[in-house]
C-alpha cells in the first residue's frame, strides 16, 4: 500500500512526498480511512509508530478540501506540542494551512491574536488552553476535529480534570480522536464521555508496534560504586548515534551531566527545574545532534520524540514497569533496531525481575570488560582506605614474616599488590556474570528463609 491510495488533496500529497513518506505504517493504514469517514477513533499506539501523521494527514486533507475549517490537538507537554505542530506544518504547508502552538510560560497576546486571525490547526497543552477558554479569550475558535494525543501521559501528569473542563467549551458536534500507548481505567472512562461510537485501533501487539522485537535489551548487575565507571565504559565502547540516559532524580541528572561533560562527552541534562528557554535549547541541540548524550528524568522526557536515538540507558532502574516501557520506547523507531541498557545494583535485582515478568521483556545479562586502569579518584579512595584502616591484631606475625624486606620496598610491594587486586576485581569485568548472579540470588533466598524461620519460631514457655 502507498499513500496515493488515500486520495489526498494534491498539495497534501506533495507534502507527504517531500517528507519522504513512502508506505504507511500500521497505525496509518488502519486509522486514516476511518478518520476520513468522519468516525471517532481510539488509537492505541506507542510514540514513534507514526501516529502524528495518522491523525494529522486526514485532518489536513479535510481542511485542504474545505470539509472542515479548524482542528485542535491537545498534547501533554510543550515539547510534544512543538513537535506535532512542526510536523503538521511541513505536511500542510503547500496547501497554505496555518498551524499555531499554544503553551504556558510565554505571553498570551501573540497566541490570542493568531487565533483571531484564523489559524486552522492549534496544537496546545492543557493548562494554557483551559486558561484561554475559561477567560473567554478564544471563543472564536470552534474546532470540528479534536485530538487527544498521549492521553495516558496527560493522566500521569494530572491533567485529566483540565481535559474534562476543556471539553465543556468545545462544540458537541465534532469528531474526536484519542491516542494513548496504554488504556488505564480513567482513560477508558474519559473516552466513554467524550467520544461517540468510536472505532478502536490497536497496533501495540503487532510486530511493528512491539518494542521487544526491535530493541535489544540487556542489563548489567553492578555494585553501587561502579555506576559511573560502567556508564562511561559503555559510552566509550558502544556504537552510539544519539542516546538518552535516564536518572531518577534531578540532582542525579545534574551530577552525571557535569561528570560526563568534564570527561569530554557531548552531554547535557534535562529536568523540570531548568528554565524553559534552556530546556528548549537543550532539546534543539539534541535533535540536531549537536548534543549526542541527553541525561533526563522521566518527567522531563515525556513527549520527547527525537529521531535516530540508537541507545537508551537506565542509569537507575525505573520505579515501575510502565516507565521502563516508555523509556526504552525512545529507541528502535521506524523499523530501526535499538539498544536498551539497564544498570542494576545487587539490591535492585529483584525489582528488575519484577519488571521483566510484568512487561514480558526479554533482557539478557551482560558484563563490561575492565581495562584495569585507574583514575586519580580511584587512587585517592585507596589511599583514604589505607589511612582509615585499623591495625590488625596479628600484625606482629606479618612483620616477622617479611622482616628480610626493607620497609620502603615493602610498602611499594604491598601497594602494588593492592592495585593489582583492585584492577582485577570481578574477574576483570564490571558487572556480575551468570554464575555470580546465581550465587548472589542463592544467598538472598537463604537469607529470606532464615528470616522467615526466625519470625515463625515460637518463644519458649516460661
């Protein structure tokens, strides 16, 4: 199948051709004909499956052919709103279709003025859109088609009440399209309230829409102090185009980005405490490949859709299985393979197993070859440990055993031995191999049994 079979307006077809679209993706094949027939749609698809064009092209075609005048797309974040608006602009520019992005953090004036001038497509975030409707600033904008994009993300970010209020200002006589990667109960209830007899389309279980089929997932079981060493070694040895590194906390993003920049990597951090202009600059640089490594929190990365991300690294394991799915879904786009790599400490290993089980992820255990070299901080740590080490009670026996070696030479030999042992820890690798993991888990279960036995042991009668 080709896009010609949709019989788009000639100027929309020109936009499709210039964009380099050849064959429609599964979500596009299934959704576009239904939207062109004016039916409501629930589309379940992950970001990166082509859903923006799936709803955007039929909307642009209707505008170009004079069937509708206005459309509204609601997205959870400013970054996603900008991405969607840019894509729709490029697809519809030859038909003269004007798009506008509405979001908070900037003045109202220009946004209101452009709406009153008659833009056809508005892409908006919920907070600013609700504010404009509530204050009566955009009463003239009555869309015939409304799209809720990334509905589950809007739920996670607490926008559900805003969405419900927005729909009180929108005409009832409309076509409504809802797209979501997952379908939690509140989203199903919302769909029941705002859609009329919708067609349900899902591609999450097809070969093209399943992340496991196109993403190589592996994990490294490490000690906590090895995280930075492991991520640096991976960045040096992996064949990376652009990559995302996920941390749990904002302060971890700042610390790791500063550490990687100091080591000469093209890296920047992204989190919610940054000024919006700074966030925009970082995302723009990442999109243009001026920045190759983006370190981010889950919240900061929501709605981020950037091409050619070859790797996703979980510097810390995510809090829940769904976050894992969203994280690794940033790579392996448009039929390309991707790499998802997770660093997990021994304490976190059980959590990793839970994620594997709940999302059906096929992860493989891997190790990182260690070159045995030391940076100055490693030497400083070793010296600090020597200074703080208490004197052993049998030290006199050792002194007698090495009495034939002069003291300065003895110190050099002992330090060299320590460095050699440190350089060959974990059998010359960063990360545990399968035998070590099995041994670790065996010890864990033994400890669990012992704890359980103590809890159930009866106290002796007095």
